[in-house]
């Protein structure tokens, strides 16, 4: 009987490991989609933007696979306590990662439009913002896989830096629009891209907040941050 339990336990651990690996893969692909969407704009490469849009199907397929795996583990292994919270959190996190993929597609679509027009300005802040967004996405998933609430809290704070970058970009592009009305269309598209990157930060912060709840049972959403009361 102990051999059966040991075998079951080993299979269970393998299933949990597979779940973590699939989530990390999905997160990495979403991160790469964001990077390539911005690169397509900076380097003016419409074919790269097209590739990003096409890759969304792969991300959607991974979402389905992760959902299925979670439900299989819940039904067949009947996890309790910490593992149950882990799987319940995974089911939520996968939604945020999928939306980040959708955001990358939106950026790529805007990039395709902007590439057809003369450059409004040299892009410096947008790539920096994209790098920050990619970094905290990776860190939020690392925090989840390692069940590290401390790292998750750092992600929540780092999201504010991305918000500040958005405000900086918005003000700069507003100046371009005021100076010359011919700049308005291109400036608005660049503002949309910056807004999409801000949403990537928001999704990463959502993931981080769920990690804190998973590990500590502490809900820090809606401004209830650690140490705030």
C-alpha cells in the first residue's frame, strides 16, 4: 500500500512541476511578445509585428492546457491546504498572462500603423518602459513559482515606477501635439502603446498580489498594502 502512495505522491509532484513549467513558459512567451512588439516599432519591422500577432494563438493554447492541468490535479489528486491555494492561484494568474499576450498584439497592431508613417521622435522612454514591464512580469512569476511573498511585494512597488514612466511619456507626447496638429495622430498611437505597457505592469502587480495572498493569506488589493494599517 505504501508503494502505491509513494507512486501517487511522485506523480502528484510531477504534475505540480509540470504546472509550474507551463506557467513559466507561457509567461516567457508573453514577455517575448511584448519585447518583439516594441522592437518591431523601434526597428520599423512590420514582419516582426505580424509574427507577434500570429504567436497569440500559441499563448491561447497554453492557457487551455494550463486550465486543463489545474482541473485534472484538483479532480484526481484532491490537493489540500498550501497546494490547493497554489493551484487556485495558478488558475487566476493564467488569465493575467493571457491578457498580457493580448496587450502585445495590440501594441504590434499599433506598431504596424506607425511604421507606415514618418517617425514622430526617437523612441527612448517607450523601450525603457517595455523593459521594466517585462522585468516585473518575470519577477512576478518567479515569486509565484518560488512562493516568495517578499519578491512579490517588490513587484507591486515596482509597478509604480512604470506608472511614473507612463506619465512622463504622456506629458512629452502632449507637448508634440500642442506644437503641431499634424503630430496628433502619431502621438495618440504612441500614447496608446504606453498605456498598453502600463497595463502589463498592472497585470504583473495583480499576479504579485495573488502570490502574497497565496503565501501569507493577506489580501493587499485595493490599496491594502503591507504596513498600511
